[in-house]
C-alpha cells in the first residue's frame, strides 16, 4: 500500500517519464503539492527500495545525481493477483477466471494477455 505522497510522486514521475528529484519536486509544486527537496529525494529512495521506481546515476554540476523513472510493476502485480486466485480458490477459481476472461471483448482479452506478457 502506498501513502498519499508516494502516490503523488509516482504520478508526477510517470508524467515526466524520467527525471531527477528536483524536477519531480517542481512537477509536484505545479500540481499544488509543496515539499522540500529532501522530502522528495527520501520518498524516491523509499520507492526505489520497494521496487516501484528505477534509477540511474548521472553526472551533473557539482557531482552526481540519480535520475528516476517508474518501474513496470503492472505485469508483476497481475501475475501475483493470478497466483493469489489460484492459492485462494484452487481449480474452481481458475475455471471461473477463465469463464470471465472468455466474456471479454477480443480486444480487451488481447490487451490483458499483452499486459501479462503472454503475447
């Protein structure tokens, strides 16, 4: 579960694509959330530790900094969700899930398969 500030940071970072903490802070401020640079950097570090953002080092004036981007966690989340269905409901849950997937429009089913990495 993410806190409100973590969610706002991820949304801002997703909109930016890739950015250092300072740019994320600026984007947050434009959205009406004023935070200290150190707070944004701490949140990004915690999101990195949780595997929700990726980062790379970049040389800049004064030394180095991290540049962040969101991690593709959707596929991992969906796969874990499917594993949860199997663990909680067994074979009957899988049958029911397959029946529900069969009701999807073909375009929706293709999109789901793409997100799961099956296509």
